[in-house]
C-alpha cells in the first residue's frame, strides 16, 4: 500500500508514523464558516484529544485535523499507516485500542473492523450528509471520499480503439505481458473486492489465475503509471488521482499517457469509497463523532475539493476539483461498501499466486 504525499506521487508504505497536531484556538471559526459541533458547541469539546488511526493521504488528514482543532479546540494525534495494517491492528487491539477514529483510503478495511464489532453507529446527522451510494447499508461507518478505477495507457503503443472493453477482458491470453498492475497494494485489492462482490469467488479466482499469467507486476500505482509512461507496457490499471496529481505538476510520469474509463457498470469502473468510523471503545465519543461530521461537512469536503489529492468529495453536495469528470458520469457498478471483504480477497489472490 502506497503512502502518497499530496505534493508529489510516491509509492510504498512505511511503518507507523506519529504526528501530533497542536491545538489551535478553542471556539474560533474557520473562514468557511462551517460548524464542527455535531455533538454540541465548540466549547463543549475544547481540551479533548482524539487519536486517529489514519490510512488516508497524510496531508489531507492533517489539513482536516488542523481546521477541526482551530474550530473546536480538540487536539488530534494522527497515527499513520496503510489500510490493512491499521485495520488489522485495530482488530488485534479490540476494545483496548487507543483509536477514537479510523480513516481509510479503501472500504475493505472498514468492513474488517465493522465485522469485528468494533464500530459505534455513526450519528444520523453525519450520515445525512453523505448519499447512500457512498456509505455502507449498516450505518456503522461512512464514506469520506472516493476514487475511480481507470486504465492509464500509452497511445504510442496502443490506440483507444484497441483497449479492452471490460476489466474481465484482461484475462484473455492476448493480453499477456501487455498490462500492468500492483497486486500487492490495498488499492488493487479493493478493485478485486468489487469483482468478487459482482461475480463471486469462482469467477474471481479464475480471473486472478489468468491475471497471474498475463500481468506485469509493479510495486505501487505510481510505478505502474511510470512504466506505462516510459513505454515498458501499453496500459495499467490504477486509481485516477495518481494521473491527475502528476498532470497538475511536472507531468514527468504521465506526459506520454492518457486515461480510459470502462463505464457500463463494469467491475473496472469501480469507485472505491474511503471510509471513516468511530470506535465503540472510544472514551471521546462526542468529539469523535463531531470530527467525522466535520470531515463529511461543507468545510471538510471543501478542503478535499481544493486540496492536491484529487480525490472525489462525497458529502454535503461539494463538487469535485474541476479537472475531474463528475462522479455521476463514471457509470460505476452499484456495490454496498459493507460487502467488500479484504480477507476473502487476499485468500483468493494468494491462491492465484499474486501475493
């Protein structure tokens, strides 16, 4: 799983890093004028410290934390890692976990924690800010952002007309050595989880077994994109924001590439929901619920919209960065995020020899 600084693309995941967000002025209001006080006035929360297990982009969550501290006086300790690392850690810690809030990039690790019975229900006012398509049917956590599956391709090696019409087509022997992915990462495993939810375990294992024969494996989505850009392979399956971040910067890793969207509710059109949840064991329920409401509110989603992560806002009717195609145009498959299972996916990928 990559850890991606928002100022530049970087692959790989490091160990846990601990970042302390210093307290701002209690009770002050940010320039956007949004209130974070879902569980009371800002002064009611001042002096509370929250521990957030954060698998989201570190700069994005830091910006959320800084603004929330300014508005409420709540200090936030971020413990940064990747989805599966932190999800498994919370499950291992159980009711003794020091985490108040868990934030992820993909939803399977949220389901892992939910299935262990470790989440408190999300406040109804917070759920009301996020459309049903971007939250689990259980209400035990909520979507906080989204990212789209895309094909990045090199038009000097393959034309758009020659691209596969479905993710499933990449199992055909004709694609041997002609496409790339990062199967060891949580991002690609989330895409496989959507395939599993849509097609079942037998079809998914068959596709993964064929993938093992056909795919060129790289470590990290950014490395996949670089390989396509350099002409090492005609196309790769990644998430959209890697490309948009590079295009907004130097374009050194994407200048020779274009994006292609499968659409037609294909498994390759999967939109992955980033999740946020409050731990049932948290001793700071009011502040934790308020932070989750803040993230999905106008101010939190606005920070996402204007930031450099190029992820999609999903809450409070905040539109995405203008560079992105609108979510409703992507024609993604309809999948309940609570049905995405990380453990079943890793079992199937292990059987196929991919991890």
